[in-house]
């Protein structure tokens, strides 16, 4: 009798554990179905892709600085280095413009030997305008962007920082051309060291 009781107890325990496992699996399936019904694409693209850097501090170092409170601008000159989040801008001169009401940084204009670094990308130009609120950098004056061994140049390069996309144009000049150098994967490391 004790053997039969222990077998019955073991059987019912097995059935109870089996039911628990089935309930767990059904819960997982239900959660997966809910996730499929409400994918990440249901979240507005603005909240996913756009990282508003306007709330991040900007650290600027330069040889000189002058401010115009009425004009809502600050001018930095001489070996300027500006950093906001993961973007660093190097230039001879930097003009920071503030918004009228909020006094937040509206845009940053760089001129002379401009170099902009974000992660593994470096942009070079004579001038650049960085719109922090919209996450956009416009490079003009012989602009060129390098990433690893690859590069692209044109008359105007617009880079959307948060969307990881760019537009390169000839600026409407029929003589100007867009030029891209794309290395095969095996040569990217070699090209980057040249």
C-alpha cells in the first residue's frame, strides 16, 4: 500500500508540475503575442530615433570668447573645441546662437578648419552648422566625411546625427560631383591606416 500511495503521490505531483510548466509556456506565448501586436514600431519614430541633445550641456574651450546678450550669441575663437554628448567639434571660430525665450542653444556655427567627430565618423569642412534640436549637421566648403577606410565628398553634406543617415549633393552646381570611396571589407582596415 505505501508503494501504491507513493506512486500516486508522484504521479499527481508530476501532473501538477506539468500543468505549471504548461501554464508558464502559455504565459510566454501570450507575452510574445502581445509583443507582436504592439511592436516597437508602434512607438512614434520621434521618440525612438531622435535624441534631443539640446538639454545636454555643451562644453567649449577656446583662446577667446565674446558674448552679445542682446544678440543672443557667443563667439569663441582660437583652437575651439566644443563637445555635446557624443559629438565633438573642432574649429577656428564657433558662434553659438541662443533661442529667444528658452535661452537654450539653438544652433552652433563653426568656421575654419572644421572637424566634427561622432563615434567612428569624422567630418571635415570649411564651415558647418549644427542644429542640436533637430540633430542635423550641414557641412559646406569642400566637405568630406570619413568612416574607417570609406569616404564621401560633395558640395554639401547634411548628416542627421540621430537617424544615422546623410545626404550628399552637388549643391545645384552642374560641374560639382558627389564622390564616394567604398572599400571592400578586407581592405577597410588597410585603407584606414594609410
